[in-house]
């Protein structure tokens, strides 16, 4: 039933502290013509709410087109031409998820940056909660985990379980669902972090480096919405092989790293 005409207007509690200067949201995309308009549209709606709440002063929405072969590049350019908040970045050759994420972080100009898969595996309204948690707990990264993963199939859930166990054993990092595509970061951490992975290990690499340097990472749970169009390739044999190689490379590199002073 629609609300009555005399319903009270929506109000937001006052923000404690200074608003964040700018929020950057970027979407790594390869052949996402079925999702691009929805993803950018929902992100814009949420950013406008955050501006109204006084949480942020400005925002930008970045589409990282990873050499798509469908209509994604043209759609990204059209969205950018129609809205000054939207930026389209194009890879001349396909660089996979890791390369796209590195491009997104490099392109972001906000003091906060969030990345999400184009199929929006979470309700974008959760961003409000993440920003509030970051402010309340003075966190450097807010990472979400999924309450229920049964919608993506038993084999993928088993693979993810063992992957997270391996991360804990090799790096001593105990986080749930470390590869989930919801990580809200303060961009100052990238003054000390240079991501190396070109594959799907980049999610874990980001959290591992962040914690090893002494920055604060907190988590919260979100409802999960599986992809309904297209197909994910993140659990393919080639992807898993790349993850394992990059995982052991990082383990060697981190042996001499010390926490950042004051982090």
C-alpha cells in the first residue's frame, strides 16, 4: 500500500563530526550490459541520500570497463555524458578482476572509496550503515560478509570455506568472507599499500596488507543476492591456480613488513 499523503517526511539523525569530503564508488565490469544501468542508478540514489544526511559532501561513480565485448563500453560512456558524477574508464586489453580493482582505486579521488560487483550482491542501502560504522569506530576499512551463501550453490560455498581457512593459516587474518565485494576504505591507506594481484586474490590481499600494516578493519553482515544474469567465473580452475600463486608470493613478501607507525 502506498504511503498516505499526510505521512511524515523522512528525516535523518544529525551527523556527529565533519562529513567526509567525497565518496568514490567504482564497479569493475566485463560484459555487464545487463547490470550497468541498474548498478550506477542505485549507487547514485544512495549517494544522494548520504549527501542529504550530511555524511558526505560529494561523490563520484566510476565504471571500470575491462575491455568488454558487449555494449558495456558504449553504455558507460553514455552514462558519463549524461551525469557529471559518472566516470568511465576503459582498459584497452582485459586485465581481469585484480587489474580492474587496481584501476578503480587509482582513479578514485574521494577520501572514502567503495567497490562493488556490477550485479549488486548486496542492498546498496547497506552503504549508509557502513559509513556510520566507519565513523563511529574510526575504522580504516569496513568489510561486509554474507549472512547466507546457500543461494550460490554448495560447491562455491565449500570452495569459499576452505579458501578462508587457508587465508587464516597462512596470514593469521581472521575475517569472514574475505573475498566478498563490499569493502569501504579510507583512501589514506593507499599511501602505504600497493596492490599487486591481477586476479581474484586481490580482495584478500587488500585486507591482509591493511591488517599487517596495523590499520583497523571491522566487519558487518549483509543479506546476499546472487547473480541472476550472466555467469561468474571466479571459481574456475584457472582463477584458483592464479589465486594460489599470488597467495604464496604475498606470504614471502610480507615477512619483513612492520606496522605503520601511528596506524
